[in-house]
C-alpha cells in the first residue's frame, strides 16, 4: 500500500515542505510542494506543523491532508498506465503548461497580461508591471517557492508583506504591489484560470504620507531670486511653471509658445496630458504671465526629468528652504525610501508643483475646479495631493464661518 509523508530538508526560514510517495521497494518519489514553514514550527517525527491550534498551521495541515488525498487518488488512477517516479510526482504538483495555453503561474501571467493589454498599456504602466514582476521573482527566490495564480490568498499576502518589510520596502509600495497582483489575478479569472476564494478579501492598508509643497511665500521667494547660473535660473523658471499649471513634468516640459491661445482678456495653454490622454486648458496665471514676458513669450529651455529633479533641489536650498520637515527620501545605501526629518529642499521633486497648486488653492476654490486643473478624476485621489493639516483646514473653516456671520 502506498504511503505519503511530508518533510523539510532545510533549516532556513522559510523551509520548503516536500512530499514523499512510497510503495514497497519499486516506488519511491519525492518532490517539493508549494508550501513552506519555519523549521522551528515543524514536527519532523509527525511530518506536520507542531501547533495545530494555531489558525494558520491548522489551515496548512488541512491543505497537506487534501494534497495527500488527491495524490493518492491520482496514484491509484495512474498505476499500470504511467511510470510512477519523481517526474510524475512533480508534474502532479505543478502541472506542465502547453505552449499555447494560458499561464497558470503568477509570474508567467504578468507577460501574458502585458501581451494582451499591449494596445492599452501606457509606457509608465508597462514599467510598473515589470517592476512588480521582478519583485515577485525575488520573493519567489527568497521563499524557494513558485506561486500559481490560485496560490494568491491571505497566507501569500502575509508572506509577501513580511518579505517586503524585511527588504525595507515602504508600506505604500507594498500596498500598491498587492493591488497590482490582484489586478493580474482578476484578469486571469476572466480567462477561466482558477483563483483562490480569498482573493477578493485580500487588502493592504496605505499609510498617510507627508505632502511636501511650496507655500505662496516660498514660491515668491524662489521666483524673485537670481541664481546667477543659467541652468539654475532655467530650472527655477520650470519650477514656477509647474506650480502655476499643476501639471506633471511629462506635460509641462513640453509646453511651447504656440500652445497658448488668447480668449478675450485671458490666455490659456492647451495641451493633451501624456498619462491620461485628457485634453486640458489651463489659464495663464499672473505669475506665469510675468515669467513668459521675461522670456519673450517663450517657456524655459527644455531639460531632462533627471536634471530637473537635481537642479530644483539646489534652487530651493539657495532660496532658503532649509527648515527640517517630516517626509521620506531614498536612502542610497539600501535604495529604499525612509521616513524622517530632512531639510525641505532635499525632499523637493518634480511632483511638488502639482501638490503646491492643489494645496494653495484648496479651500479657496471649489475642489471640482482644482481637480479640473490637476486632472484628478476622484476626490480621494485629489485629496491625497493636498498638504494641509486637519488643523490648518479647521482654521480656514473657522475663518469662513466668521466671514459669514459678519454679513
């Protein structure tokens, strides 16, 4: 009679769980399962988790028991028809895919998704897809486990989060990746691929991030300063353009004189957002009008995104933005973002213009008008760009109430 046992071969944490099927002297096959466990939690004598009162270990034991039943049935159906060996066992645990079939492995499905979404994927989304794919590949290598679409459950999420935290990934990065993995799995489900019953309930919380923005006073400080060096003055002008138009660097860096249209007393810059494909029309503000007149009606000289990021930090430092503020920046030693208090100029990026516009006009104009400028389609995503504290908004509310009562 065939016997089935489970064991681990490593003391590394986590250690992969192996299955062994044996009958007499003629059949002895073993293969690695999709499951893993901390060696300290494994009973070598019983071939199962030690503490079956623990919910996660109880679940693991149940899954191993189910695997034993399915394997035994498969064995009984294969006797006399197929060679029972290690390869037979491996093929049962990880069914081989046909070249023309839809992938059932998680990493492989990323490529399938990219291929079938090719016409709809923007370059930035395709980049994110590859970044997330490579992160999962590293996770699989670390856990010595190859995951299938159907393996994405609550336990997968916990193990993935633990790995990412160990690798110093920010919580919001982890949350975004988990959301992306769910998107991949939902696409697979629509194509008839089995997904786990827990998939819909998997979620990861975002942490509130500190919004770094330039106040009206700081923008005026930066605008009025002569930096003596041409490349810094040029970067300063682009920074003002971004603060006055609320656009992404991929859009405002392509602004040209011929995109400006006059309508009565007002002038507008008309363009199509690169990321969203949305047709935009932004008014030329007094500060931006002054900058354009200084440049003979032209926008500043075009520079790369990387140079823009580099130069505007220097611009803000020389403008006196040296006060320490709470935020996050890349720690170059570990190549991960870390939270802390840093001089404000160190936290300035090309996104600061959009955040400054949204924050400085928040409470002064209707949210729908500001959102029309920033291009946000939902209020929650827009509010994530607003850097005012609850207290500062409460003060604005109090001021508004006072003005109403005086009427």
